[in-house]
C-alpha cells in the first residue's frame, strides 16, 4: 500500500472526532474559551439539540484580526504563553477546539478586541476559510456553529434525541457555572428547560449561592461544608448528609483548579468516605473544589480533558477521604430535613383518623 499525506481538511475532521463527540462537547470547548477570555456574562442558545445551531455570546476580551485568523488554525492557542505544558492555568489549551468545530460545522465568528476600533467577522464552511468581513459587533465574541456534522453525516446517527442532547448541553453548562460563580450564565433551547444564573459575589457565600441556583435549596439545606488542606493542596465544597442520598452518582461534581472532571480516583475516594454511612447502592450528592499547584497534575491525558493524572494520587485520595469523613463525623447529629418532613407526614396520615368525628 502507498503511504500518503492526508488532506488537511480530513485531518481536521479526524481531530474533530476526538474532541467533538456531540453538541455538548462543542459547547464545553466554546464556553471554556469564553471563560478564559475573562467574560463576566456568557449566553448560550441551541436549536435542534445543538445539531441545527449553537450560539455562544460573551463579553470577554475578544480578538483582533490577526488573532482571529490564527484561532481557527490547528495547534494555535493563546493559552500556553511560555510553552510549558506542566503549568497550565487556563481551561482550554489544546488549540484544536475551534478548528475541530469548524471542520464539522458552518462556523461564523464575530469579535472585537477591547483595544481595537473595529470588529471582524470570519466564516468557515466545513473547514474552508472565507474572507474577512467588517462587522458591527460591539465587544467580546459571538460564535455561531450551524449544521453540526453536516460535513461528516455518518456521525449524526450516533447522536441521541433532541431532548437528550439538550439535556447534555445543559449539564455541561451547569458544571462550568458551579466552578465560576462570579460569571453570569444563560441558556436557551427549543427543547428542554432553559435557565438564567445571575452572577454571584466573590468568596464562599457566592459559591454557596451558585450551587443553590444549580442544585436547588434542598441540597443547600441538607449538605455539610468541606474545608481541608494538606501540603499546599486545598479541598473545599459541600457534601450531602448520608440521609440525603440518591440511587446514582449523577449529582457528584468535582473540579480540579476550576476544571470539571470525571475521574475514577475521586469516584473511589467518595465511595470510601461514605462507606460506613451509606448502603453500597446509594450515592451522596456533592460539589468538591480541589486547588493545587498545576505542576503536580497532568490535565493533558484525555482528548476532552475529562480525566487528570496526579503526581501523588495517594495524597489526593487521602485528602478527599479524610476531609469528607471528618465533616460527616462533625455533623453526625444532623439529619435530612426532607426525611424528617416525610416522617412527620407519614405519622400525621396514620393517625389522622383519630381526629375524624
């Protein structure tokens, strides 16, 4: 067989298959870019579960014409200024998100840098860059991705229903919103629930308010605070009382340096921490924020940046297990208010006939 170089557009489509699995993947990458651009308000809208349209508007720093031209090139990024992959301080850093999305959508970007007098528009159709156009965009960036996977129709058959894809997009936004409580988030969709989270103040109380916005007041009322540190690694957040449990682990949110992750290390540590308090088929709800030196964690081990690798995983596991166990022991006198109300209602119903004339 003859060895040949792949076409650049085909290369981008292959890369897109690694980074953009579904509409939620594209939304995650674009919202992370907006957060890295220091946006204070991010508005997301989708149509058809994200197949027809993904629109993301932010009031961040925007881009000038030269940066916009480079932003859709592979392996071009502003997120690693010194080229040190062991010192990643941003959410998006691979330099593949925009070109990957552009390879499988009809992409339009309107942007204006804060220190530039003009705004620009660039359109990319299935990886083919069009000419720059003048734009009247006021500040920040607007990105519209239409007809997802139109250039690779075989990928469409792997997508779920519009409502399922919409729910996946909403989940991605909620996870990012809980890590960035000072940023406002709005989400609008033609299938499924929409929401609007107002920005919260800085500090622990702001995080508590944002968590209540996302998870509801019931979680807030039935959770305990986590606050622990070990060797310059801090772990904060909130974990549910044992009596406030669920049949699955979908309400577990873990962040490492502001990045939402799904990692087996934390899953095992959480299960171990609750082992003496919960049956094996019940799961707690919790939100945990771990902050550490970026040099001791490798975030470049998964295409979607969903997993991480620590230099000392035993240290992290010990911190998580110990912090949760200590918090549960400290609050052992508390019980879930929802369960208490349920018990009261059951007793009232049982003896209601005694007061019947």
